[in-house]
C-alpha cells in the first residue's frame, strides 16, 4: 500500500482531532450560550461557599495540573 492509497481512505472533513463542521457547531453553541446566559450569575453560583470548599477546589486543581504534561513524576494521580 502506498501513501496515495492511505490518503484516499481518509475523510477530507477530518482535520486532526476534529472537523470544521464540529468546530463551527461548537463555536455557535458557545456564542449562543454566552448571549443567552447570565454568565456573571453562573460564576457567582460556582464560587466556593466556604474556605474548606475553596481549599478543596485548589487541591483538585493542583492534582489535575500534576497529571498534565510536564508534571513531576510521582505527583500524578494513580502513580505510585
């Protein structure tokens, strides 16, 4: 099989991890959500209600970042 053969099998709409139609649909949905929602109110509702909840959110963020590319080995979730 040559490179030309494999290129024929590829869906021309797929660009990397997605396609243009999906990107446009997502952009449209986000714009509609922002235009029709009270984002400031939603942010207030999502804010921590106590210092303990605030700390829990910070800890979860740190744990998530530790598993990201470049995180220190041993700090990643599920790593011994």
